[in-house]
């Protein structure tokens, strides 16, 4: 731990109460939708070479009581898989197959579907159901790193999204995808009925986000129908709450496209215009409203070749354009969801390289974030809207939750952390010694509590058929709810002060 670490000004009572809440959250059983496969994969994978005989393989599978074996080449890269189902269909029922002499390469399934250990559990479930396979090898640095199976993942708790995964995969029109998205408020309401704070809401939001990503992928497939083959590989990425896996019930559109460099192919190519416009229109029909800032791939600013993207990013940093702060948040909250992921990785590396050269950007981000204050007045009195439709109410998202997202983003980027999720950024900041563990708990608990009230507000209004937003009326809250909100807002204020103090020492 860094002994010179700057500490937040903490309200001791708030810290204690939020820590108590945080401990209670650990008792809530939940399905880890957003956790990566590395946390659950089996690393002791049974493997063989392509020329190994079936008889030898059958014995090894029986000895180790496994239902599959991964076929690897001399560099440990998977080239195939043999499962119990393959044995029944391709060996036992075929008289001409002699296990004594037949190599596994003759009957194995080639072109094995693989994922990276950093893919999410939800993504693995989605791929397994879409492909119809039950075993999923995981590859890292071009070598077999582990395996997960459908049976293993189904043993995890609360598999509610599975029916939606099936529906998304089978959707052949926009109306079906819209109907699936419309089920999310009801599913969130059902999960919130336990009345527990925080972590439960965090898991629900992760589930919503991952389902929305699948909807985006299927919408892209539908948009591509009839357009022919793309002139060059491309990558679709999402950003904002989509990129952070922090969707509430009404996220708008935030996405862009990176096109591989190819002579004669550039951002205005008609294929990509047609694809991105149709994709954006489909998302709007499904229920993802047009982005007010027009951060969508149908806007040429957010649809470019890789080289043009690099030029654009360099201009943003060097020119210090007026929208610099907004563009930076888009860049570093983004995540690839379809297409050639390597295009995104290269652009992401370039963007972080430019960020390292331009510390003045952090000042821009801080000036934008530092102007926001939490809605607490004298003696902890809530500051609510003075007029309009929301008189006497406060917006939990825009007057608290988003402040945590912004402040933690600044600290993470300043300290070269590449995570996008807010809680993962907090964890990295703590693990690397940039913030104190107690401060990390304080901020994390505040985020979870605010997320709970924001989601609860949306779910309640959806159930009543009202406009879905994150406004709440503190006057009708229970004393305990009011107390928890005050503690959360105090923590947010401490976080903002911590960020401000960091910039007191920042040399530009």
C-alpha cells in the first residue's frame, strides 16, 4: 500500500453505515453475469494431438471422467474437439471406424468455437446457446488456457436470461427484439422484490446491459441482411453505459464503427452508410432512442477507417476541441461487441498512448466534473427541484450516480487503468494503491446504493405505465431510505473533494 496515498475526507458515521450495508450485500446470492470466464474456467483441460488414436483417447476420457477432449497442435492451439456426443454419432454408429488405428483428426469437430478468458459468463452462455455446443475452449495468447461447459454454467444461480438469449438468437425481425427488450422492466422488478440494497441492483444492471448487447448484435445482423459482403472487416463498439455494462432501463444509443484500412474503402463507402443507418433505425424501433449528441455510427464522425480514427483522435487531443471532455468519455468507456475486435484493440491502444502525452485533458475533465454538486444542503437537507413536473423531487442518476462514474473515470484514466466498469475501476485503484481500501469501500457502497434507488424508481414507474426516469421524491421515503441516501451523497461529495485534491498536485 502506498503510504503517501491521499485520503478522502470521510464522514465517519456515513462510512460505518455504508460499510455495514456493503457487508450485508455480500450475503445476497446473485448470478455473476458480468464476471469473466477466468473466474470459473477449468484450467486442467484434457488434451490430445491430432494423430492420437481413438482407443487411447477413450481410455483417457474414461479415466478422468470427462465428457470432452480438446485436440491441440504442437503450439497448444485448439484445432478441434471430441465430445461424448461426437463419439456416439461418429464412431459407435459407424462400422468402418476402428478405434485401434483411427486418429482423432478423422472424427473430431473442427473449427471449434473459442472465447477468451476475459469474456463474460453471460457471453459464454449466449454463444453456447446460439451455437448449440456444450463445451467452450478458452484461448489466451493463441494457447489453450481453459474450458467452460454449459452444464457448469447452468449450475450457477439465477439463470433467468437463458430464455431471452434463445429469443434474441432466433429473432428474425425488429419487432421480436423490441418485445424482448420490453420484458426487461418486469424481470428487473421480479429480482428487486427481495428488497435488498445495492449489489442486487448492480447484478440486475449487468444483466440488462449484457442482454442489450446481444440485442445490438442481432440488430446488426438484421441490418446487414441483403447488403452483401462488407468491403473490409469492421468492428462495432458501444460506449457510455453500454460500454461500462451499466445500463438502466432506458439507455439511448451510443455506438461507433471502426473499418479496417483498405485501398478504395473509406468511411463514406455506401455499404457502411447503409449498414449504420439501418442499424441505428432498427435500434430506435427496438426502444433505444437516438443519442441526443448524435454519437452513433450513422454519423460519419463515429464511422471511420482505422487510420482516419487515429487522425481524428490525434486532432481531438492536440487541438483541444471544445467537446474534448465528452469525446474522451466516449473513447474510454467504449467496448467492442461485434466484428473484428483487433481493430478496437489497436485503436484503444493508440488512444491511451495519446492520453499519456496530454495531461491537460485531465484538467478539462475535472473542470466539467467539478461543477457538479450533490443535492444535500444545510444539516443534510435534500435539495430538490423548485418547479416543473418534478417539483420536490431529485434525480438520483444525474445528481449522484453519474458523479461517481465521472470522478472514478478521471482517477482511473489518470492512473493508466483501462477497465471501463465503475466498480472495476474502483477495485483497480485500490489494488494498485491509488486510493485507500476504506475509501474504495466508501465509494463503492455509495455507488451501489444510488444505483439501487435509480433502478427502483425506473422499475416502479414502468410497472405503473408512467414515463421511466430516475427521479424520486425524498418526502415519501422511509427514514431508513432517507438516511442511506444522505450517507451515499456524502460519500459522493468526499469522492469529488478527493479528485479536486488530486488536481492540486497535477503538473501540466
